[in-house]
């Protein structure tokens, strides 16, 4: 028999507290002892998670597919890298500007999305992702006059007490990426739990019905596109903070596909899904890349070359069958056997008023 | 004038290949409503197979046919073994499976065929000597290879249309495309029809990929990226559920691409527009068309009930 826990009760808060404390503990554990390369990997996984969160807002909650998020991330990364290097802007200012640029550009891409759905929308956004490397190359050739753009070389601010060496920079980027991941998570969580979030889901489930209920379709859809794009921009800015050089191949269609896979593996339309999915995807990929070449038990030709990428494809397909609703869906269905969180019962006053009205109506 | 004709003819040859691959996409889409992201890589894998068979002394045309029949079987097996069970899971599942297949097939080609990443030389089944062309008025030349590609595509398209219009199997496919539930109620074996669509699509794609490899004179892991992208664009331009649309979309995209690549070099300084921008331009045109007609030029629109 499963234990029932009422939402927002003391027990529920205690569980939440334990969960958050565990995560914080893990983060502090890694921050205190891990090698810079490990911290770098976690930073990259956090970046992927932010991008997957961005895509989740659009695809999971609003039902609009986008394969163009790599272009948004690329746009933000280039804006940040160029403004910091060429105009000597403050990196933190460039963060705001990059997100704003992505918001505007996302709204623009969201406009055709008003008329297109499903595979048609996938293709138009795919086109955006496809065009980005071309634009980036033109920009590099014409404006920067170099084959690569230098990254931001973000230095830890003095108040953190961190020096500007490799280990300290890795530690700084690690905490920065976690902070930004929490920001992105909270933004999407608050949108989801608010009136706007409910209208997003209504639009996803049935546009016509949502419009009849008074949801402003064009505004809701384009603004969602904009917010999602600016969150992808956050991921792009973070990439520009990590990489020493950027070029047109930093953000390709494959990047978009990676975002999509991370989201769907974790579980679309759940809040934790994109985060879990990004970490699972990143570390499965990493595990395969580092270990697969050493696996002797694989048959001859499989044990060398691009075996990791083949196995990743196979893992992705296998995942669809093991956990069709994503990793979070799998965890939820398993924990449901142990404990169930039930919504808070309605306050008595509401019920009483309703019954009074009922008795008076005839 | 001769230039214009020349660009048109070159575009027609590439465009015919786009329309062939697009037809493969449409055959699957109209039955299931799924866009097969792995289409390009599945046929690429089979084309590497054709290269391998040819490498063992079998004539090229026969190896391509053998590879296409292998792809036919493989396509059916993939539908039966992966796509059908995935479709029962969740709406995203099929998308993820096809993306997974995309990755798996591409890297499998790299694993099994040494030198696939840099490119293996691939012959053509058409006469391809420097002097194999017709001279047309205005100085344009029409190469036999281009004519051959165009004719091959036209013959396959004609055969497909005959299949759709004149045979019982084709009728069943059209019924499933129109309304899968009613088709099932009228006794159409929907599952077999869907399996056949995937098989056909894989075989068509393989021939398309082999033709591309023939024009490029080599086949590499990246061969199908651009072709698939333009073919899916062509299918969407024409309307994803219309075979005629796929043909028209493919041919027009090929011609547009050819003009954008070559023509503006003279007047809008090549710094602004060039070969790599051609695809971008093609996509802008598609965007404009889709804004006017959201389900493509020939696609059917559905009225939804609330």
C-alpha cells in the first residue's frame, strides 16, 4: 500500500527539502573535490539542460516543435563573444543583450509558426538551424575577418575570491552554470504554475477551444517562442563563456537534435524532465565516447571508429521502449508504488458556498 | 540566354533527385503522418551496400538494384520491428526513433565501410565522358548523364503513379492515406500497407541516393544531409500528403537552387550570395509559400472538430 502525502503539507515540504538538500550536497561534493575536467563536463551538461528547459517550454507545454534552438544559442554566443571582444562590453551586460536579441529573434521566428503545425513547423525551424552556420561563416569572414571568434574568457569576479587560473575558472563556471540552470528552471516553473502556463497548455491541447476560452493565440504563441528562444540564448551565452573559440560549426542542426533528444529522453511536459534528460544524455554520450573504443568484447569492426555514436543511437531507440514517457515518467510510475502526492483538498468555504448556491438555484 | 537554359537543365537533374527522395518521404507520411528523419541515412547505408557489391565485381546497375531490394526488405523490417511498436507508445516516440536511426545508420556506415567518412568513389550508370552531351541553341549543353537521371526519375515516378492509380495495392494505400480507420473497417490490411510504404520508401530513397552519388562521383557520410534537407523541403513545399506535390516541389527546388547558386554571381557581388547561400534562399522561398498556403502547394487541408 502506497503512502499518501498531501501536497504542500509538512511531509511534502520535508520531502522537497530532503531532495533539494541532496542535490545541493552533490553539487558541493563535486565543487570541493572534482578535477577541472569533471567540473567542465558538469558545466556542459548544465548548459544542455538549460537548452532542453527552453525547448520544453515551447514543445512540452505549448506544443510547438522547434529544431531551430541551436540557431538561437548560436546567435547569443556570437553576440556575447563579439560584443565582449570587439566592443569590450561587460560580459554580464552581454548576457542581458544576448537574451534580449534572442527574444526578439524568437518572436520573429514565432510569427510563421502561427500558421504552421507539426512537421511543417519542424521544417521551417530546421531551416533556421540550417541557415545559421552560413550566416555565422559570412559574419566571421566579413566582420571579424578570422575563421573563428574568440570566446568571452570570463574571469571570476574578485568578490568570489577565485583566481584566474584553470582550476578556479572551472569552479566558477560550474557554480555559474548551476545558478543559471536554477534561474531557467524557476522561470519555466513559475510560468507553468501561473495563469499564462495554463493558457499555454490549453493552446497545446486544443487551439480552437483555447481561443474560445479567451486565450489570445497569436500573442501567447509568439511570446512563448520568444521566451523559449531567450532561454536557449542563455545556454548559448554560457557556451561562449566556456569555449575559447567559436566558429560556424559550434551550433549546427545536430546541436538542435541533441536538445530535442535530451528533452524527450527526460520527459517532455514535465518540469524536471529536461534537466534529468540532459544529464542522462550527456553522461551516456560521454561514457560511450571515452569507453567504447576499449571494449574488447564488441565484434571486430564495432570496436573502433564511430562506435560511440552508433551505440548512442541504439540507446536512444531502446529508451523509447523502456521509458516511453521519458526518464521522469519512468521514475514517477515507479515511485507511485511507494508514495503518492495528492492535491490539497478544497477549502471548506468553497464547497459550502457551492452547495448553498445549488440549494438556492431552483 | 544560353546560361539560363544551362542553369535550368542542371537544376532539373538535381531537382529530379530531390523529387525522388521527396516521393519516398510522402509515401510514408501519407500513410502514417510521420516524417522519416532517417530516410536519407537509410538509403545512404544501402548505397554503401551497392558500392560494396560493385566492388566485388558486380555491374553497377545490378548492384544498385540489389541494394534497393535489400533496402526494400530493410524498410519493411524497420517499420515492423521499431516504428509500429514505437507508434503505440507516445506521439514523440516515432520522431525519437527516426532520429536515433539517423544517428545509428550514419555511424554504422562509417563503421562498416572503411573510408566512408572521406568518401568512396562511386561510378555512374550513364555515359559520362567529357563529350557526352547534346549541344542546344544558345550554347547550352545537355549532358547525357543529366538526361539519364531525369529519365530514370520520370520512369520511377510514372511506375509509382501506376501503382497508386491502377492496382489494388495502390488503392489500399490511398485508402489508408485518406482515412486509416475507415480503411481498416472496410477490410484493408492497414499494417501490411504501412509496412509496404516503408519498404517502397526505402527502395526509392536508395535509388535517389545512388543517383546523387553518381553525379557527385563519390559517396560519403555527409552525402545525404543536404539532399535530405532539400527533399524534405520539397515534400513540404508540395504538400506532405501529395505525391504530385513532391515531384513539382523537388523539380522547382532544384531549379531555384541552380539559379541562386550561379546567376547572381555576376550582379550581386559574390561576397553576399554564393553556393552555400543557395539552400538558405530555397528555404526562404519555401517559408513564403508556406505562409500563403500552410499545408503546401498541393497538400490537403483538414477541417478539425473541437
